[in-house]
């Protein structure tokens, strides 16, 4: 008889029930039918046709999933038992249609595991078999029970279909082309063995089985470990290129029983030599179609994978355990997903049909005519038509059975407890680590939720530790001894970017009052992109030598002032920070700065261009600057080329990719040779381990290009800095003091008073204060420069200073003014001799030499008295413009003023001072070798180098002229150092008017 519906609404009852057959009758019937079997060829044909038509649906039907789009994975996860753990269908027997189960548990738990091998030739269906089996495991085991590591040696895409499963720790793809991925795989597996052993030891259990039993009963607080199943495709190829992996997998295989770590490797053939250790640990094998009987015997111990599978469909094979061969055909889960059609018959089955009251007797009675029989023909036709339409419309992006189920599983996994992540993506797969990502992870806040003081600890990259299963942020602690930073690496390795990232990290975690930056950019303009930060006082580019010097001078000034003021205030660095930024009572030596950072990008480039400035920077880094909150952040090409003392003083060392592994000082030159040519990659020491790391970028995600690329452009850095500046401005925080610079012009009246013995000349960039000719250090001075560089103005200003500093009785001026530019500026009361005529100048020089020769110590003076003797009469200032024009024609070392040579060497004793201006062109061949000039230099003369060309050669040892604005020059004293100055314009004499077309400078 027929049942109208298997389900019925409340108040309905079955209209009829089927007859009952007794157990005895059923057994008799079954035995009578058992001698009949379907023909194998017909079975195969039917199986192939069925697979072609409904292969994907067959997998869904196996799990009673009516519609994969609505399926809830928790329904199967909740049914897992101790017996069904790690047990899943490998496929179906093609003859009987019964499932063939693969149980990965070890034999003590009635399983086939823990380890096994799948072998099959190309085209046998290895990948699809693995995908289907892994999917079946994931559908029946929640992430706390099962974790998966999937390896794909040749970069095939099959395993990637499972990447989003919540149980999948990672799909390690394309192992063939990446040695670093193989290194990470090996480290990760070794690390997981150690991690599980450590957890078991701490909990007091010998194996995971007992551990999980305790967690399920008496100790729920324990961290779930679950089973780890490692599935590797093309495993034998893996061992060919990395034989050392054999030891790692042997260890995992040996310890896997107690640690619940299972290995299923797949290969085209068995490599008995390399895999000997693994084979001895394998307890089951799977053989798909193989090329010959010999390969089959190696794989499954019999020729069946060759002899019995000739002509068999793809995915057909044998599961062998304890010499029992089970024939199966794997599921096909890559088939297009066909949505089910709900027809009339299905609705009738679901909803039932109402029937009036009828009398039922023992006889057979037909149903009332208003009851529709359960005819599914229309539904089947509709479903077939829908399938045909769906198949016709499918393409590579259409959903498949596996993608649909993985999507449902991924959604369900988001509600599960997060598990330990043992596999993290390799750094090669990370295009950039944006500034906001690091800020969120390190400080737990949005990057624009800026803070005023984060203790000078900032992230600037991410280190990869596959053994420890971590990718922690790399943090620079600049608060104490590690406050100086040196980044080293090959060209384009990311040194400048690392520096930028440290700076921007500081800028979002410290106010412009807390930290300030001064920069020297010899690295191509990357530091200049940071100029928009409110913390930046000034950035000097390679083409602006004057500003470069000004930056160094300003930092030196800050340090010098702090040494003095902190001693007076009785505070050190910690005390200063506490008083100024933490509210601690006490006198604050205020200088408008907090911690000051001098940034130098490409220190070797600076050294090549200016040895003196390089030495001053090294002195800052190697001295006590760090004790006063003055930090140095530099980049260099190699460790070997860096100043040794400076390198030792840089507590934070950042090693980017080096040109040669031998140049590495990270502690592992073998690893140094494996750092890829990826911007930002390098090595770092972390708790005794050498790790690969990737530097972050000074750019927020919001301004990164849509394309995932490390080539973001410096405009993105500028935009990020602008957003940071806007945020600090919105909070009402004032920017850092800007770099004070030399004025373009300064008048003599603006100069401050100077100590006795100095002639005022202009403003110097070291302290932005009045500087001049120091007669106490050396009685002589000369200025060199090109035409209109300001040579004559220098002498005019010095004349004004003489006349301001001395009375006419105390100072006399002798002017050799070939260019007729000085006369109007000399007060007649001071003028002893003036001439513009070469012959007159030559004669005067002889007379003066004779006069000065009379200025000697008394004849009876002792040697000590002679050394201390000084002439007590008026000083003589011999002012020469232009000295080059007084050279004897054809003899650059001879001059018309040569008779005065002895006066040069005795100038300090006899009160004679030479103030000389000379042309710079071809300096050494025209003037530099002249005995008067060389004598002045030997006496320690001050020198002012105005505008000129580097091609004119060194004016002073190692120092050449450079293009400069009129009146701008570099003042050099052997003892007093170097600084750029702006020469003051002299006061104009009453009634003075310049000569038409003349040179005001």
C-alpha cells in the first residue's frame, strides 16, 4: 500500500500504512536475491553516465544536503563522535555504491592511520581525490577538532579551492619555485612538534589523546589542540629538491601518533630511497591508476592499481590497509553547483494532502479521486531542464560544489573559537605593511588617534618566525641606549623607507613638542617627502650645501646649550623628560625641543661630498648627544664602510638586503643570501634568533593605490604626512620650531657686539650670531671668490669694523686698491697709504717692509722676553683688493707685495694684519702658491670662501668653492672650525653713490 506523505501537519494522520514483512521472510528473500550481481561493464557505464550527469549532486546527496546554499555545517559538526573522528568517505565502491571510508586514527583507536600515501599517475585524479576527501573531513569536523596544512609543490590551483576552510591553516603553494617557502614549511612543522610537546608537558599528559579527553571532561580550560592533518601533493618531487626535509617528516611521522599529527602525501610514484623513513611509518596506502605493475606494487603492494584500473574512470583506485584492497571512485566536487528546483510533487511531499474520512478495511481500496499520486516525472523533467540550462551557462567563475560548501563552512567557522595559527603567509605575499595597520596592532587604536607621548617605542616592520608561528611587529625602542639608528643595505633595498616609517610612527605617537626632526637628504628626496609633518624642523637636500650645514649646526647648537643648561638645572635626560612631559616638579631648561632626531639618508654620499660635515655628524653620534636627547638616524650602504665607533653607538641596527651575504652582520650569512630582492626585506635579530623581516611603509591604507604594490610613490607619503599634520592642528598642537636659516641680506648695523680682538663681518650659521675675523687666533685673513661674489664687500665691512673697533691712533689702514673700490669707505683719519697703481704698490711694499723690520725686540732681550715681546705702537691693516692682480706676470708664486713676506710671519708680534681679497679662478695656479698667501695660511689665517666652482680646486685642504649667492661664504679657521656666513653690507659713507655699472658687492 502507499503512504501519501512522510510528514504531515498537526492533526493529520496517515491514510494508510504499508504491509509488514517479518525478519524471517526478509532473510529468505535476501538470500534468494544474493546470487544475482550486475555486470561490471554495465555498472561502469552506468556509473560514468551518472557521474557525468550528477557527480556534484552525488556528493551532496551523500551528506543529505538538499541545497548547499542553505546548509548549516553545525548539523554535521555536532554529530561527530569518538568513533567517527578523522573518519570520512574517500569515495564509493563503483559496483555496490557503498561508501569507502578512510579512517586516519591510529590502530589503537580502530583506525587506519596515522600516516599514508596516495600514488597516481598524471591524469589519475590525485588532486580531485584529495580535495574531495579534505572537504569531507572539514564538513564533519569543526576547527577545534581538526586543523589542516595543505601543500602544493607545483603551484596547481586545486588546493586553493580549500583555502578559506576554517580548518585550513594555510595552503603552501608553488613550493617548487620558492626555497624560502620550503624553509618556512620545515621550520613551521618542527615548531609545531615542539609546541605540542611543550603544551603536553605543561599540562602533564603523555599524548594528545589523553589531553583532549581531559579537556572534554575535567579540564575545560585547556587550549584545544585537536588533530593536525598535513596533506602534500607531489611529495616525492619536494624531497628531490630539498632532501633535508626527509628528516623533518620522519620526525613528524615518528612522533605523530602521540601528537595527533597525520601525514597524507601524494606522488606520481614511490621514491623508496628518499621516502624510506616515511614508508616505514605509513599504515595505509591509496593507489590510483599507475603506469605499470611495478609502480603499483611499490604503491599498494599489488599490481591492481595497474591491471584492474585499465580503462577505469578518473578518480578510481584502491584503498589498502592490512592487505585489504577496497575499490573506490572518489567524489567529484569541482562540478558546477546546480541549484535544486522545488516542484509540485516536492511541495506535496513537504506539506501533505488533506483527505476526507474513509472507511478502510482489510481489502485493497483505491485513494479518493481528489488525491494526487506522488508522480515526480514533472519535477524530474524540470530539474533536468534546469541542470541543462545551468551547465550551458557555466564558466570559470561559476560556483562549484566545493566553492559553495567552502563558503558555508567559512561562514560557520567565524562563529568558532579562534585556533592557534601555525601557518602565516610568507612575507613575499605581503605587498606592504601600511602605517595604520601597524598602529592598530601595536597601540590598539586608529592611526589618527594620535597620542602625545608613547615612550619612544614605535613599530616599523614585521618579523617572520615560522618556527615560533609568529609574525610580530618589529619595534624600535629609542628611549635609551638604542636611541641611535643605523639602517644598512644594498641600493633600492628599502633603507630610506625604513627611516621614513620610523619617523611617521613617531609622528603619530608623539606630539610636535615631544619629538622634532632635522633631516639631511642625500638619498634621492625620500626624506623631503616628510617635510609636511609638523614635527619636522627642516630637511636639507643634497643640492643645498648651505642648508645641510645649517641643519648640522642647529643640532650642534641644541646639544651645546643643553650641556650647559641641564647642568645648571640639575637634571639628566630622564629628569628632563619627567619635568617637561610628565608634570614632575622642577626647573625645566626650556629650549623649545623635546627629543631631537637628526636624520641622514645616505651617509656615504655626504662623506664623499663633505668630509668635515661627515666628521661632525659622526661626533654627534659617538659623543654624549644621546644622553641629552639628541638622536642620530642614518642610512649606510654597508656595515664595513660605516664609522666603527658610530656603528657601535647605534643600538638599533636595521639590516636590509645586502649586496653580498658576506656583508651581513645579522648573524646568519646563509640566511642573508636568501633575502629576496623585495623592497623592505632584511634580517633582524630577535631574542637570539635571526629572522627575515619586512619593513612597513610610511603610508596609510587610505592613500595607498588600489593596486596591491609596494610602488606607492612619494606623493602617497606626502598625503599621509598631510593627514597627520591636519590631525595635530585640529587638536590645537603647535608645530615644532622651524629650522632657523641665514638671512639673505644683513646690514652692518644689525650685527651684535663682538669680543675684543674680533672684526665684525656677518652672521654665522652655527649660532645665527655675529661672526668675524678673529685677530686673536690669527692676525691675517683672506677671502676668495668669483666676480660679484662679494670679495670687495668683505673688505669694506672689515674696514668699517676696524674704524669702529679702534681709534685712528691705534689702527692705521694701508690700502692696495687696484680696483678703486675701497677708497670711499676709508676714513682719512685711518688711512696711511692708498694706491691703485701697481708700480706704486710695489715701491710702497719695499718701504713698508723696511719699516716693519725695525719693529723688533730689544737687542739685550732674553729668549723668553723675545717670545713675549709685542710692538706697542699702532696696528697696521694692509688691505689688498684684488691680490691676483698684483702677481708678477708669468710668476704666480711671486707678487709685487713679496717684500712684505717677513711681515706676514711676524704679524702677531709687530702688529701687522693682512686682509686680502682674491679671485678664485684657477686658484692653485694663480694665487694659492703665492708666498704671501701660503705664509698667511701657515700662520693659521682665517679664510672666507665665497662663490666659485669646485673645478677651481681646493682652497683649503679638502675644501673647495661651491656656487653661492653674493655675500654668502664659508668661514674657516683651523681651530675654530667651519660655518657658512652671510657677509654684512657696510654702512655707506655720507654722500656716497656707487659708480654707474659698478659692482655693489
